[in-house]
C-alpha cells in the first residue's frame, strides 16, 4: 500500500478543502488582497498538483509498459512520502515549483489522449522520479533512484541539471544521495552535484537565484533556464544564460522591483507570494513580450529588456495572470465558449471570452502601474501615454463584454470589481500630447484588426461596387451592415510598427532616438517614420505610394487614415479607420472590372460619406 502525502496541517493525513469567500473574491477583482490571499491561491494549487500527481501514478502503475525502462512511479511517490516525513519543507518546495504544475497538467493530457508528446511517454511520466530525487536531495535523505535522461541532460527541478555522456536521445541514469553528497551516473559518466547547488561545476548547471530589495520588501526569484517543463506548450531543452546575461537580468529586475515598491506598494507586498520563478527569454527588438500559464502558478516567461519601467509593467502583467489563473481553479467565470469572436486591443487575433477576461485583468494591472508612475513623474510622456492607452483599451473591452451571455454570475461580479476601480481613471487628466498619441495607437490597432479579421457581406460589397460604377453618390437609403463575426484567419500581414515608433518618440531624447533607431524598427516604412515624427503630409504621400504598389497593404491602408486624420477629419479618414475592411473589399471588386481602377483613397472618401 502506498504511503500518504498529507495536507499542510489543517487536516492531518489528507488534503484540506479550499474555499474562497466573496470578500476575498471581490478583493482579487479589484487587484487587491495582499499576500495572505495569494497564499490561499497557492495552497489550492498545491492540492491540485497532488491530485494530478496521484492520478497519474494510479493510472500508470497499472501497466509497466507505460514507465519501462524506469521503475514504477509508485516508487517516486514513496520517496516523496519519505521526504515529507523527514523534511516537510523540502516536499513543499517541489510541490510549489511552478513547473511541477505544468508537468502534471501536460502529462495528464498525454495520458488522457494516449499520445506521446515530444518524447516517449515513459520519459514524461518518468519526470516524477526527477521531482522525487530533487525533494530527497533537499531533505538530505539517503536514497537511490533512476531518472530519465534527455539528450544527455538530467533535470533536478529547483536545483539544476547534470550533463552525462550518451549518444542515445532518451536513456536512464541513477541518482544516489548520501546526506549532502549527490552523484548522478550512467554507464559512461558521472557527475557530483556541488555543495553549493546554485553554482556551476563539472557536468553541472545550477539554477541561479536573485534576491531583490525595495525598502524592507524582498523578492527572490529563480532565473530558470533549465527545467524542461518551463515552457507554455511542450517540454523544451535548456537555453543557458551566460554570466553577463544573468547580471543584465539582475540589474533590470532590481530597477523594476524598486519602481514597484515605490509606486505600487500593495502589489509589491503581494507579488513575492505569487512569483518565484522567471523563464528568461531572448530580447525582442523594441518590445518586451511575456507569457504565463495557469498550470505554472508562480512563473512568468519574460523576454529581456533593459528598461526598468517596462520590466516592472511586465511583472505586474504576469502577476495578474498568475492570480487570475489561481482564481479560475476555484471559481468559474465563464461558460464553455471557445468561439474566437471578440476584439482584444492587446492581441492581433480575435479571442474567446476566457482569454479576453485574462487580458482585461492583466492590463488592468498594467494600467495601474503606468498611472502611478505618470502621477509621480509628470514629465514622463511615455508613462502618460501608456496610462492613457491602456485605461481606454481595457475600459473599451470591459464594456463590450460585461453583459456577455457566456459570463457566469461570478464572472459578472468579477468584472464589476475591475470596473469599480477602472471607471474613475477614465476622467483623470492626461497631457494632450501623450493622450493624442494614445488615441492614434488605439485607432491604428483597431483599424488593422478590422481589415485583417472582418469580412464584409459579399452582397453588400457587390452592391457598393455597382453603385460606384453607376456613378451614384450613395448606394441607397439602407445603412451598410457591420460584419458580425470575425475570422481568426488574417487577411494580410501587419507589423504594428507605429506603436513601437510612438514609444521611441515619447521616451527620453525621443526625437533624436526616433531618428536614430526608428529605421531599425521591424516593419517600419519611411511613411511610418514621417508619421511618427509629425510630418503628416509627407506620411500621407508615402502611404499613397505604398497603396499604389499594393492596394491590399493593411498597414498602409490604416496608416493613410491616420495621416489624413492628423490634418482634418474627413470622410476618407473616417472610412479608412472605422471601415477599412469594407474599403478594401470594394476596391478589390472594382479592380476586377473593365473600367479604370479608382484610387483606394477615392473609394474611402465615397464610403465615408454614408458610414460611421
């Protein structure tokens, strides 16, 4: 009979039930709740992981073929139970490890669908032996076990990775622990884990940690570039940071943490309970992408960037995702509705309602950060722009979905909580310059999204093309209908370069930086550079030239609308920004006829007279 792994003390020998009372729920919705509430979410995640782990072991021990050539997963469970008896805190470190959750979820799905994943199934289920070995090492136990080896690499989660000599892509090694001494061995090589496990040694990479301080608040995070289950979807090989890269990460994280402690102290108080591991990804020029998954509570994947404020915003963004991911394991905010049907201003593609809720909550946190920074630094035009942009984009999206039929009662209550804090921010003053750029960025994103993901009714397009050819001033008294359902398949590419150029212009020494680095922004054209520099007439001429060469160019189509509206609000600008999909579809039809093809700007001016 297997030994039991118990709860955290509330119910000895078993798992404690988890409840979230409405006051806690409402505090989370408002972005509040403090570290105690995050600990409640983490405790629920612990129980969830134990249930998944026990379920996997129950299923896979029924057939030796599922784990062979490794020992039965039941032996790993026994080692975990020994660890709990000897050093409960060592077991807790492994259960709290974010990638224990992502491994358990991923392997459970493989088991349910009877598929292998990127490795043979025995490699995936065999990772439980790696978890048990890491726990036993932390506890200082005497033990021996066998673990999977992936291309010569042995992962010991939270500790590091050993490198063994082998030509086999998938093989087995033995881990032996004797107090503080640990050896990992296969037939061809052996590695001794250093006494300081965070340090590198012969055949060993340690997981680096960094401790950050702001006042009395401390944030300790692992820079985990090793764990095979640290990604979003599939196991992945290590991507080891150099010593210089590690120091660069520490520097920018120190700056970001100081900003959070100074400007969002309530977030800085709670965040250390919910974020303990970062997956450092390579830099992306002029952007700072980040991501997380609900199964890896406590982790965020963030690309490197050297700007502390942008990194601070990314930390808040992912902490919001982490908190909401934990909440969603306790409360249902939406009915099952996978339809990709909603515009999300932070994405290029239509999103399902569940994804939109995540975005609203994440960017609600981002808005709070930029609001605080803009208030503290009135001359910071970039902070004012980010605040103005995201308060409007989040509010617009929240209003669009708060009465959605697929929201549960809890989902409506959650959005009401967000709304209660976000609504007053809409009326806070922002300087005209940053506010104007925020409006332009919002128009740009929405126009490009419409052009790529909305398809006008073919009969409407044919009717409008016929009316144009007949020389009528308008097609008729009936309003032109709006497309109702977006398609996830985009019609054309869109680099979103103008948003990057705006951020360059509004940063320190912005005009000089725009001139120097703007041409390096991926996808930016000379017309984009002229527009970002405030030369609207030159930009409009540039976009006209691009459209003469390629009338289907989404970025040029919307860019022409932005350049025109910078000079005056006319019907062409209105149509290009609000109905670009219709303008392009009608122009495509007119290009197929025998008559000379009009300019797309002329078609836009005509359509703009009877659409809004």
